C-alpha cells in the first residue's frame, strides 16, 4: 500500500486485507472506517494549520484549498477502496453459462 500523496494517510485496503474481510459488506465498512479516521486526522491538521496562519488571509486561503484537496482525495480513496470490495473473489459462478 502507498500513502496518499496529499494527506499522507492510506485509506485503501490491500488485496490481502480485502480477502480477510470475508464479504463485500465487511470490506466496505472497513474502508469507511479508515476514511473516517483519515478525515478526522485531516480536520485536526486543518485546525492546527489555520491556527498557525495567525489570521493571514493568504495563508488561510492556501490552507483551505489544501484541506479541500485532501478531503476530496480521502473521499476518492474511500470510493476506490469500496469499489475494490465488490470485486472480491473474481470467480465465475456456476450455472451462468449463456
């Protein structure tokens, strides 16, 4: 797994993690938990960064843009992770010959 380039937080699950989850619902729940944890960390980072701006409008604007990009990336990672859960197994079921 690689860490997200914007946030430094990895919200994806490895193939092995998905296999251990057992079913897509459990896998999706784990993806959501990881993303929610990443969002909470990002909110904390954002608050700290805004405080460090000390009212500087340019700093605040840049931080708000950075934060929005980070949140967007976490949401995209969540979607990608959950989409991957629905492709577990990859086998072809019997009785579906058409």
